[in-house]
C-alpha cells in the first residue's frame, strides 16, 4: 500500500537555526498538509497546500514557516529561525481530490530545538 | 469554531475486555468524523470514518456511530487485544474548509494488559 514518507525521523537543531523537514506524499494525491504535535498536546493543523499554493493555514503558521513543493514528489516545511517552542513532532499528510477523501499521514519527524 | 473532546487517558484494560472511548464534537457545518490510531513509534493511521449522521464506521473489530443528536462518535470494541495498545485520536473534517482539514481531539492512550 502506498504511504507517505518523512525524513529525517529525528532532527536536533540549535535555536535560531533554519530547518527543513521533508515529505514524499502518495504519488497521485493532490492535497498536502503539515500538522504538529507538541509533546503531550493535541495534534494541530499548520497548513494545507493545493495546486502549488497554500489553501489554508492556522495561526501557528506565521512568517517563520514556509512550505514548498520543489519538484513533483517532495513537499517541504521550512522553519526559518527555530525557537524552543517549535520542538514537536511534525506530521506530513496527503489526500486525494475527492470530497471527504481521508488523510494519509507519515510517521512524523521529531524536531528538538536546543 | 470546530472542536473535538475526548475522554482523557490512559485507559487500562485487560485482554478481551470491552472498550469505549468517548468523543464529542462541535462543528459549524456537517462534518465527517474519523478515528485515527497511533501505534508506538509510528504515524497516524486512519482506523475508521463516518461521513453522515447514523453512519457506522468499522474496522478491525472497532466501531463508531455518527450520532448527530448527541454530537458524538464514541469508539467501541467488544474484545481488546494487547496489540490494540496505542493512542486513539478522534477527529472531524468540515468540508466548508478547503482540503479536508482535520481538527483533532487530545488523544486517548489505551493500554491492554495480557
């Protein structure tokens, strides 16, 4: 069964550094998402992406964050200058075009900002 | 806005016990409802879904019925196994938001002892 893959599984970075989290969505999917889960808290929506542009974003997704689909397969989340509070598990997801199409999630990247 | 409330865990059961994890929601439109499961060290996997009132989603012995009158989507299983130990997330998707954006509950950890 096709799956969403994320790399790396764990990223450690120093405060103020830039990080790029990478995702390869399922190949025939058209909607792409990033969610995050701070340890012990809810899974929170960050951003959705369709047709090469952001379709929706949450309040969390401020100017420090950006997303890109640089080629036909990768979908990246960039955090420009990391803060301690950015430490979380980041999940990528993708879904098909049909209404009510379920999201398929990757295994996540654990980001630790020191 | 949309919100999902789940019972807090952990829920600890013996093998073959009956499981109920409560989930209630608040939504402005007519949402689809989902249960996702997160096994240790893995990402979020869709367990089951229901897209309209009175629908019953089922998978792997788990069931949940979309109750519009009580705005609930409680997860049940008649006989749990040790392998069911995981974190369970209730979620909703409001189609008025682009791209099936999900709103998650806080998650409920289930521990099944042999």
